[in-house]
């Protein structure tokens, strides 16, 4: 007997490339606001689905696309299990971020087709990088990135950020060096569209819904900032 799918709908990809599996959580009443939850490298797992459910409980249409659908659809991995972490890192190496942003564009269009006048995106890890790229390459209304990776290598796109972007940066992120963080601040602090928050002494994954990486106090702080940001920007 196969395990149940972590997704519950599909969204048409751009250019007829296929169908993107996604998990959708709907609010109790119709909403004109939507939030795209961009996963880490662990798939649309229980933690990501819970984040969607939380946004829906706050009145947003929430959707998490399966960003690895082209080569590893339906995976659900646990970062606290070494073998699954290594599997996820392998998928990260296969991922094409340019296609990933096109998939986020498709989800934006889908959300607007569902009646959303304002659409935000919040991403984690690889999803944080995609949130940054989405801010630079699409007409998303607001974006948030948690511990985004490789943003320092894409600062040449920052001039194209048209709508507000919020980034949460743990200073001891073992995937993002102090030098990379310094470049992010140097390149983005002058940009009036971008706000960066540092979290001293914390590591990658501090706002994970579950597991060993979570730091409760910092997660509550960052998530509170994110909620306030979307409440303002998607009003």
C-alpha cells in the first residue's frame, strides 16, 4: 500500500511543461489574499503542510508547490535523519532554480485565478533563495525568505525587486558564510524595498515547524515579523 501523497491538487506549469503537485489549505471564508509557502529541500512534508494550515487559519489561501516535481515528486524527508538529509542535498544538486521560479510564477497566476488580489511568498532554505528570485523576477506583491542560500551570488538582480522583501538571516548559518552574509547586507541594506533581520548565534533551520533545528524563541520572533509584514503588504 503506497503512502498518501503530501499534495492535494495540481497546478498547470508554464509553457505546457506539465502539472505541478501542490498542497492547498483554504480559509473558512473566501479570501482575496494568498500566500505561497516554498519548501526547503525536504519536500512538502508535514512541517510545510502545517505552515500552510496556519496561514489558512489566519484567513489566507495557502499553497505549497512541490518544487522537485520534475525529478522527485512526492518526497517527504526529515532533516533530523542523516540519510534523508543526504538524499535532500542530492536533490538540491539536481534542482534548476530558473525553472523553479517559473513554477512559482505559475502558482502566482493560479492563486490570482482563485480570486486572490494580493499574493505573497514565504520560503525556507532553498525556498528562501526562491523567494528572493521571485521578488526580483515576478510581480509577487511581497516576499519573505528564511535562511535563504546563495542570495549573495544573485545580488545583481536586486535592482529588479519591485515589491517588499523581508529576509531572516541566522548569523551562524553553516550553509551561508559570514562573508556571504556581509555581501547580502552590503548589497541589500541600501535597497528601500528590502529589510534584513539578523538572528545572532542561530543556525540554518531555526524556524522549522518541528525537529531538532527549531529555536522556539527566535522562531516566534521571526514568524511574528512575517505575519506583521504580510498583514501590511497584502492588505
